[in-house]
C-alpha cells in the first residue's frame, strides 16, 4: 500500500469515518504553537491515536500523536508496510507489537487522564483527515508534574518509530529510536538491518522517472560528458522559459568537482510501482560522487513530507529497504548540525528534494563542509515543483559552487507520458550500470 493512499484508508478504518459533528477540524482551533493546553483523555484508539477534550471549553479532538508511528493493530494490519520498520521483515511480529502499543497507551493514558497538548510550529495543526497533530505530556510518575512527553516515551520504550515529517523534535526523537533499536527494546527485538534480505540489485538497463524535468546549467545546455541518463530519443519538452534541447534531453547531471548531482525526477518515490533499476543507479551514482562510507541521508526539515514535488523518508521506504539489503542505512535529518549515527558528518551522501522552504546560509555552509570532506549531495527536482521550490533547489546547487540547475520544463516520452522508463544511458563515459554489490 503506497503511503498517501494508505493514510486515507487507515483513517477511515481507525476513526470509523468521523463526521464534522464528532470532531473539530484542527485548522479551526487557533491553538498557539508551543503553548500547552490542559486536556483530558476520553478514548485511546491505538498507540498513536487518542481522543481528548480541552478543559477550557470542552472542545473534542482526535489526536494523531505527532512525530511517531506505532505498528498497526490486527484490525488494520492489512495497511501495515513492513518496509517502514528498519531491519524487520515479519509483518506478524509488527501486528503483535501494534496490539502491545495499544495496550501501553491504554495503561499510560486511560480515560480520564489529565494531560497537556501542544502543536508544533513546523507542522500543520491537522493532518489531511482532520486529526490534530499534537504533542502530549502527562504525569507518568504520579508526583503531580506533567513532565513525561508521551511522543518520546513511546519511542524510548520500543513501541514506535519516528515519523519522518518536518517536526522540530525529529532529530531528538530519532536519537531515542536509535537507542531503542540498539538495545533491542520492544518491537526492535528482531531488528537486524545488516542481514536484511537483498532485493532488486540488478544491473541497470533502464531507469524510471516520474513527472520529470530535464537538467541544464546556469548558462545553457548540459554537456554530454556530464549526463549519464537521457530521456528516450523520441522525447519532447514542454518549456516554461527553460533551455530548449535540440538533441537528447538529459535527465541527470553530475558535477564531480563538488560531488554533486541534479536529478530531474523523484524516482525513489514509493508512490510509483515502476520497473527499472533506479535504486541501483542512484546508489551507484552516490558511490561515484562520494569518497565516504556511512549512511545515506535525506533532508526532511524543509517541509518535504507529503509534498507533491518533494520527499521525506516516509515517501521513500522502498529505497530504504533496498539500501538495507546492501548494508547501508537510510535516515532522515531535519537539521545539519547534529551528532551521532544520523549526523551529516558521518554520512556518505544526502539527498535534498525541492525544498518548500529555502535553506539557510548556515545550512548551505554545513553542506559545503560536508562536500569538502568527501560527502556527496544529490539534488532531486520534479516537473511539479513550484517556481519557488525550483529556485530553492537551484540555490542549493549554486551555494555548493555547482552550475547544475533544474530546467524550467516538463519532459514527455514519445507517447506523451511524463512518467516513463528510459534505456538511453551513457555507458561510455559512466560506469554506473552494474549491480551495486
């Protein structure tokens, strides 16, 4: 089940199709980010979904606990995507822990429990299905202080994983998950990423691209020697002020001088169940550009999640599973100055998809330091990118000292499709086509 479709089906199943009279749309709450509001638990649906009543005025909310994901219960097990759970391949194990997480939530937050709730300044107040996205604090010890953050606690106890959105506490939550995985806590008992089954590591003979733009330079067309992948020879462009290619249309560009690549489509988006060896190609491209070992990161701190022209790790879990089979971790970071196993400093590469928000100078400085130390940066655009998001992506390339740019166009194959496979590969100038291992 693909992520965006899954969320809609899950909400209907879990919430029973709540009507507007049963819950208040979070967009109408006018809750101030960072302000804690007194509330009372009225029901627990599962480990990451609870109902509360606001003490001040009796307003009722269904809360989707922010920044976490617990396994699905038996009722909703058909919606579980095992690939989301690093190093776990047994869906029945996840179902059991979905029930355990529900029981834990019911024990920690029984009906009538006094809590405090807050929304995050970097998140929407509600998800697409009207549920309030919120933090929950409660008095775990019974000493009268609301000092336990349920969102983090349930990760620490091994009942949940971090959900890869733009929340401000993402990297802190990730560290809690990392500790839980290292200790084999809860659901992570059988997690063994280094021995995850290998999948799809075939030699590359075609690459899939969805909603693709071509790649250019800041002065015009991209030289053939810098383009490992082209659109099919019968492809065409729909231009919006971009560079008009008269011959083959490049969909990927490389800038070896600054360990950077520009890719014109989001081919690791799990929304598309497409053939081709794009996972292998991307990993070979990273290996070609990077002089480092370590994990592959994806930037999720600029509102990429659930955006039509960008990706967080939630949108690329199939690529995560492929990398696990190659013994490589795939993690999201929302900040570039962290430490530990998901820090930029310890990675081999970072993927940056079209940012809704522009990167700051300190963030591009961190990327420059990363590149100077041998790390690779893969920039991924889309024909769906807004003008501002294209500019934000191009500005990252420019800040890295690269002339690569996302072209202002959309590319179509000979049948008029902008989602297509291409076997127009430069096997002369590039050695990116073998199985990764």
